[in-house]
C-alpha cells in the first residue's frame, strides 16, 4: 500500500471511530468520551461508561452506527479559541476533553461536528458519513486514561473499516485465522507455557516449551560463534548508581524495578548494556582487538501496566538476545553491514522471508551531542545502502542514547512485528569513560553498537507459534516423532526403536496407551507431531517403521536406520524454515 492509500484508509477509519462514538453516546447518554484514533488495522475509542459493555452489545452499536451513516451528515471542521472550546466541552460534560484542553493552551483548537455529535479533533475526516461503506466492531479491552494506572480505567472498543465489503470480509477471515493461531491458546493446547497471576507478565515454560526455547537459542549461539562473538553472563541486579550514570534513571526509571538492601539502592536491569560495559572495563583494550563482539542472552525486567500485558508478546520478565560491539569509527559501516547480514540470516532460517527496515532518528529526549547523532544516523544509512537494503525514515523514534535500525518481519498472515534492532551509540562510551589504546599509543574512545536479532526471545517464540500455527518445522518441534504401536504385542519392538532414536539425539515419544491406533493418530495430529511411526508385528519382523507425516498422511515405510538417517539430515538442514 502506498502512502496516499494508507492516509486515505486512516481517514476512513478515523471517521468510523467518530461514528462509533456518536452511536455509543446515543445508546449510553451518560458516557464520557476519551480518545479515538485510527490505528494500523482499524480504530478504537475509549469510553467512560457506568455499565460494562460486552461483545454482545456490538450488534446494537453497529445498528446505531448504520443509522448514523445513513443520515449522511457532513464532517464539519471548526476552529475555536481555547476558551470557546473549554466552554463547549464543559456544557457537554466531557471531563476528559477538558483535561486534554489543559495541555493545549495557546494552540489552535479544532473540533469536528457530525450531525449532533461533536469532538475535539485535528482530523482529517471524510466529507460525509455516508462514505463509510464497510465496518465491523471487533473486541474490547480496558485502558487506563493516558496510560496512567493511577487514572480511571476506561472501556476501549476496537473496530475496523475498509473502503468496500470485499476488503472487510478478507480482513475478517484473517482475524479469524489469527484467533485460531493465538499463541496463548496454542501454548496451552500444545503444553508449551502458562501464565499465572502470582507472576504477572512472567511466563512459565513447560518441558516442551523449554525444548522450543532452547532449539532457537542453540541455533542463535551457532550463528554467533560462527561470526566471532564471545558470550558473557552479567548479574540481573546492579547498583542504582550505575543506572544514573548510564542515563536510564533519567529516561527510563518509570519502567524499572528498584530494591534496597539496607541503605544501598539496587535495580533489576531493564537492559544489558551497563553490565557489558563493566565487563569491558576489566582490562585494557587495544585497537587490534576490534571489532570486539560481545553477546549476552540477558534476562531483563521492565514494569508494564497490567492492562497491556499480552501472552508472550508483552511481558515484564524476558531475555534479550543482546550483543554489544566495540569498534573503531572507521569500522562502523562494515560492522553494521555484518550485523544486518546476521539478522537476515536468522530470519530466513527460522522462516521469515519478508521484512521491512527503518532508521529511527533523534527523539526529543536524548543524551549526547546533536553532531554525534547526525554522524551516527548518516553512518547507519550509508551501511544499509552498501548492503543493498531498502529502508524508511522513522523520525524521532530513536533510543535516548542513539539512532537505530529496526527490522520488521512479516508472518504467514502478513502481520508485521518489530524484532531486530541495531543502535549506534557515541554517548554511553563517553559517560563510562571507555578507552582503547590506538596505533599511536594514545588512549581513544571506542564506538559502541547495541544490537539484537530476535529482540525479546519470549516474544519471538510467540511470533513463531502463530506463524506456524504450532506446526513447527522438524528442527524446532518439541517432539519430532511419536511411535505408535498397533497392539501390546509390538511394545517391545517399539521400545527398542525409541531407544535407537534417543541415542541418535532425535526427540521421540512412545504412545503406549491402550487405545486404538486411529485415536493415537488423531491425538498426534492434534499435537502437531511431524512424524508418526506406526509399528506392528509386520514392522517388527522386518525391522521397519510405517511412516505418517503430519502434513502428508501415509508416506510408506523404511528401515529404522534409513529413517534415522533421513530425519537427521532434515534436522541438520533446518528444512521447513
């Protein structure tokens, strides 16, 4: 979708959000309005309603929206003085709009009227309500006003709108498919992980989930060893003085956990970079060591509002597949090219072939000099051009310590997720007085590159679960094969086959339950096991297994050694990713 089409779709959806708010106001006259923007896949509006709205009321709200659309009122834009706007929304009893106006003193105030509905809004909107042709309300959520857990919890209604019914129906099919693939549901069905109120936002990984987790991590380590990274481990709890020095205290403390031991303050690390800096400073470094690539699968903790926690996608305790590269200024471009190559290699292997890249530039709140920021941003762009990677500019969304490259992958449903990142940092080496000895024998300051390929390992696993709908390629599958004896007479042979598989490092289970074969096959299919190996007296006599594949059904038979060789080759090739 080009920029113009995207802007038109946003305008349509923003207008639909106003129509939904107007409908809710007709049905619930005492409602007080929050905000209602267009978002990536639709729109939402936040409402303070005395009674709880349930999805069962969606049809009623949609019927009221259809009535308003049929009235075909124009969207009328008006400019008001600040006092006029305050008087208007005070008459309407819209306390949340009055609070928003408090932050708009001295600015031009615009409102939009649509029939008898009026809202504080910058626009733009459609010309008339009748131009809304296809919409649907989708879901409900709670949302604290202004994202502040000390403020009231509002009811957020999500919806979507499209230019035509066909596009809407296509999207709703994707939504239904996404529900089937929801990693929270599949995580429970496949016994991968669970979430519990005793540890909000901190997943419990079950044995099969640990196998999946470690399969990804082991591959990650394999790639990093091949590219010259050294792996370290640093503590989870560090003195709070370190976070003052790093700048996190000033820019990130609202998302951090703090503890005290006696009079000494500590913090659970939200990021790994200060730890690797302490490691770097243990010895004197020479320019001959550079680039120095230090990797860490570091567990971090970040405070999140309860209402935004979401399965593995939004958690409070997770592992970042971090790495920090210390290099010379003249090595920056080559290192960025190398890191981008590593990230894309990982994505291709695990099954993501579509991606988008953007450079995020200096935010309003930042550390370091503007000159360093401009130099760093230019270096990122030059590296991507040399690597032949197209990119977009994301203004003002860099980290507080430096500009960054973000990698957005697309899954099998074409949904986009930001995962990998490369951040160029001139500031933290200065704050911690990092040095190396140059060829001239003098001390110089290194450049620091922060980078991650997966981002949060937990979130990346959630993306993988939904991408594959739980039907993982063989090398990632927690259980790679299940042996299904036809009867008790084949149990001894089945046990021997299992031992052979275990000895060859293949993840295998034996289903020795006294159930019929067809039931065992259905269970294995439900659990998305890649290979089902049926064994009976005939197979025992011949030293073979009858093969069923998850996706292809019956697939002939093979000798045990032959099948083991075939499976090991498939695992080693990481086929299916």
